[in-house]
């Protein structure tokens, strides 16, 4: 197996941006090179109308980016034999199975990354999921981003999923007005927080607040925290709708930043605690998300399982059979109290450390993160670690050592995904921040392998029906065998994705090739640890599925004769171990 990071083409040799093994941790190299056009999306075509399952008649085609080729021909349609993106394909070809990244990467899209070329650069840099924060931007703006990501997937074979993140009804600042992207509050300054809206320009040192009851709920002497303490104020005077506050900890005020107030060292929860988790604006955004076919909806400030169940039944009734995953954002005291029931009801969870750190003392956030990751693992739900992973990279091209250590810890905990927020939405170095996440993930994952620290934790049984229990045991055993035998990959054939998630849950020491027949399941699998999702039409006959897959992947150079593979499927409850013929 070669670990070379050079990709040679007849015309030139270039460094791929996905050079997992050869980038020393101490010197991040950020130069990104585009793939040569001749390597962009390649697809396999049947040479003569083959039967869907015939693997013998499949031949490799060539390259789809002929100078004046017809665009319709170039798109991997659902009728193409297999969908996989160019990045995965080159990684497997050039670096072998072991080097593929297991930890998934999410980028929040904002003004810095909303263009098609910028999104394309993120996808080539390893973005698995694009997050849209409905706190910001118009629906038209979000629609454009969603459509660009869809086009990217169609044109380049990516499976970038879309996650829509609801605004929720917590208290936050309004827009800053005018062209102000941010405002600086200095120590000792007096600022006015007001429930009044201002039409044109914002009066100096004045900030609007989203919650009408703000001026009544807050008291003189309370402490007001912006973004969980990034900026702090003391409430010194109340005048009708205006609340005068003295800045005690200076910092940057960003549009729509979250606000909390504290009294005698505790978070104040007055009437704002009664606000609904999903506001009426959120419901409209959810309808918009359904119409645009988003893959996940992340619910902000979840307090109990009830709201998740409610949303899930709403989606079942309104999304016309499209399965939309519901992600519970753990960012409040209540969500920690009801953690197990919330996660059980959801399709995944996010450790939303930004707001969480505003609700519990900062020093408790790491323990909360560890607990959330563990509970998700046990209950087989994907978990995302979010916020401030590389905060300094909003302004600077390199991360701090502490940030690299924080990212490493999240990878070491084997969380499914890491998320960028401001770094990719409005930072100056979105691609570099993504490169750091990628390099650090790869380096830590490799360290795990070199130390042979396979996941040893026994996993509790989750299913109750006997067929579910059998599937779990098959996946547990297949993963254990994969580690003990040092196989090159686990192949899982899965219609709804469940079997693939059970293999991912075991965190085996090899990549998991997840074959599924629909593009929407393929996108959803892209959030889960270690899964390399392919779309492939397969049948109930495992023998023919395997032959077909071997022949398709071999002809693309993604596997080779002799590779040792373990295969499981949700159609046939068995484990097969074989060398690629
Ligand atoms: N669609 C967007 N349009 C403009 N700015 C954006 C957009 N998305 C994110 N941003 C900017 O990026 C910053 C950080 O991103 P984001 O809002 O996702 O973080 P967050 O405040 O932690 O999320 P949440 O509001 O869910 O707690 C925001 O303060 C905002 O300035
Ligand atoms: C991501 C998010 O919502 C937070 O960290 O608060
Ligand atoms: K949000
Ligand atoms: Mg939040």
C-alpha cells in the first residue's frame, strides 16, 4: 500500500489537498490545488445495455470533462452504476484504505463561503455536511446555498448533506444595522440594550434585543453575558424599554449573538424559560427545509424529548416520505438533565458548546461533552462536537496550540463529526480551518491505529426485537473480526442505513464502505464516523452484489485483488470474509 500523496497525470504532477499522512502536525501546509480537469468526476458506463446486476459487461469509461462534452452526459445520475466523489476516489487510489479519514467535518456556511466555487473548495477540502444557521440570512439566501450544494453533489459526485439549524426562541441581539459586521465594546463603556427596534441606523452604543419581556425580566445588578461570556456587562439602570449596561469584559459584539443574564451566580430563567423551543418562525423555516429537501434539522435549545417527538411526527406527516434526520442540540441545563431521553428520541446530537458554556460554568463543559459523546455512542446516534474549535482562525491563518489540543480530544473521544461555525461562515480562512480539522483528525486517528488502541468498550444492547439484536451482534462481531484479522475494509450493504450505523458504532480499525441504493440515505450516512457512503443499486443476492462491487471498484482502482474484506448486509444476516478476487 502506498502512502504517496503525489498524483501523477500524463501532463503534470500535483499535490492533492488531501494528503493525510505526510503533513507534520507542526507545520500545516495550506496550499490547495484543484484537481486536474481530467480527474474530475469519472463514471463507469455499461458498454452495452447490461442487466442491472451484470458486472461482467461493465467497463470503465473515461473522463467526463471533455472540452465540449455534453453536460447531461457528465452528471452522475441515479442510473449510473455507482456514485462516489472524486476526493474519496483519489484518496483510496493514492493512499490506500487505512489513510481515509474517519471523523466527519461540518462547515457552517455564511458570507465567506456561500459562492459555488467556495462551496466546491470546501467539499474538495473534506466537508461532509454543510450547516445553515437560520438565525442569519434570508430564506432566499439559504435556498441559493442549498441549491448550490445540490448542484455540486450532482456535478462532482459528492454526498454533502445539508443541516438546517433552527433559530429557537432564546434571547439574542438583533442585527447591528447598516453595514456593521460587528461592534467593539470597550471596558467601562455604557451600552443600551433595548427592546425598541430602530429602522435606519443604529444609535451609537445601542443594541436591540429580540425578546419583548427583556426590560421587565432583567434587574439592576444582574450580569449580562454576550455569547456566553465573550463580552460581559453589569446592568446599571432601567429606563422604560432601555437597559443601561456597563461593559466589564470587553470584546466583539456579533450580529444576533446570544444573550443570557445572571443573578447571584445563577442563570436567570424568568418568562423566557417559557418560550417555545420551536418558535413560529422556526416552523416556517422547517416548512422551508422540507420543501428544499434538507437532510437534517438541528433543533436549538432542546429541553425535553417531547419537542423532538413532536417534530418527528410533523416531519413524518409533511415530508412526503423523505426521511429528515432530527439532531438535538445540547446547549441548555434542561437538555443535560433530560439527556438520555432526548438522545433516544433524536437521530443524533450536537454538543453546542457556545450556548452550553453560557448556561453552565465553563469548566463543566468538557465533562458534559464527554458524557454526551458517550451516551450517543451507547444509543447509536451520531454526535457532533461544535463551537470554538478553531475560533482564533476567524482572524488568523494558524490555530493556537490549545485549539489543536481541543480538536484532538474530540477526535480521541471518537465523536462522529467536528463542526466549524464562524471560522467557515465569516472568517478570513475557511479553507485553512477545514484543512486543520482534516489534518488533526487524520493524525490522531493514525496515532490510535499505531498504538493499536482499538475500541475495547463493550457496547450495550440497544434493540429489543430479535432481528435487531441479531443485526447488532453481527456488526459487533464483524468489527471485532475486522480488527483481529486486520482486514482492509468492511463492506456494508444497507437500504435505510441502519446496518451501516451499527458498524460505525463499533469504530472498527478500518474504513467502512457503506453501499446504499438512494442518494438521500447516502447523504445522511455522511455524518457518521468512518462511513464512506456509495450509492449503488443492489439486489437481494449478496453474491451478485459483491461481484458487482468488486468489479466496479477494481476497475476504478479503489480496491485491488487480494484485499481482505468483510461484508455484512441488512438483507442477509451473515458475515462474509473474503479476498477480493
Ligand atoms: N448565514 C449567515 N449569514 C451571515 N453571517 C453568518 C451566517 N451564518 C453564520 N454567520 C456568522 O458566523 C458567526 C458564528 O456562526 P454561528 O451563528 O453558526 O454560531 P453560533 O452563534 O454559535 O450558532 P447558534 O446561533 O446556533 O448558537 C455568527 O455570529 C455570524 O456572524
Ligand atoms: C452551535 C451552537 O448553537 C452553539 O454552540 O451554541
Ligand atoms: K441556531
Ligand atoms: Mg447555540
